[in-house]
């Protein structure tokens, strides 16, 4: 299984396009995607929540979720294979058509540049961005440099001479978040969108913050329904 997953990742990696494949003026709807897990009777389950917001007003346009049993065991570096089936099922429920998907997780910031945000892009055929709350040390040794304590300050995460992502501080006196492209978007644009979508209530951009909140609610409801 792992060898096949590795083969797929290496094949898709060559198809990543780290450039803006869209006109920013045409971006209207942005989806935040997150998952939450739980165990019951020695089985692992998860619920995926997607929250679609208006990129200008920040109003919620739609919320959907889908839950199910996780069929793929945990293997470091292959998280997408566990989560993608539930994500795609949730996307099928959407009435809205998001212009961009933002994932609570990583994309290019991955040993093979194939975090969930990147992997999912090939199935969604939409620009994707990864925004993580905690730093993923890709090579187990490279740390990041703290950005200056000012809103909008950032430092690039460079591994072996290549930029994998950015540590971005969305407000003064808050922890940085970690931005990496998924696909069909540049890192500069990904960071600009993250700042645009961050309000005064939190240092986490609104799409994934709302999706995260929804997973807590949906997980409680769903796991109580599974006998």
C-alpha cells in the first residue's frame, strides 16, 4: 500500500503548478476544509466539514459535512489518502461552487510536496492552499525563523535551498501560521488571501477557523449516532 501511495505522490508532484491560475477579481467564494477524528469499538471515524464564505463580506454562504469510517491506516506522509474520500464526499454535497479551497493542513510543505491541500487539488480542479496552525518539520531538522512581531510579517521556510512555505504573522502579538500552496496558486497570493480572510477575532483565517469549529459540533453529533 505504501509503495503505491508513494508512486502516486511522485507522479502528481511533477504536475504541481505554483502560479496563479485565476484572476483575483473573479474570486468570490472560498471554502475552508477541516476534519476531526474519533474512535469507537476499535474503529476509527472522521467527519469532514466545509464552510464556504464570501471573500469580500466574510459572510457564510454554505456549510456541509460528511462522516464515515477511515479505511486507510495512519502512515506519516500519506495523510491525504485517509482524508480525501471524505473530503470529496463533502464536496459533492455543496450547492455553491468555491473558487478556492483552503485546507487546515499543509500542501507543498511536505516531504514530497504532496500534503492534503496539494493532493486534493488534482481531484477538485480548483486552486488550493494549505494553512496550518502548527509547524510541520518536513525533514525532521529544519526549523523556521520567527517573523517580526507585526501584522503581515513573514519568513520563508527554506529546505535545501527551496522555499516550501511561509511562517506568517496575521496580527501583532500572536503566533504565526504556516502557509503553503496547494496548487494553481502562488505563495505570495496565498499569503495575501490569508491576510484578507483574517478578522480581528482570531489569528486564523476565517474559512479554516469556521470549518474547525464546525468539526467539533459535527463530531459530537455524528459519533453519538454511530452505534
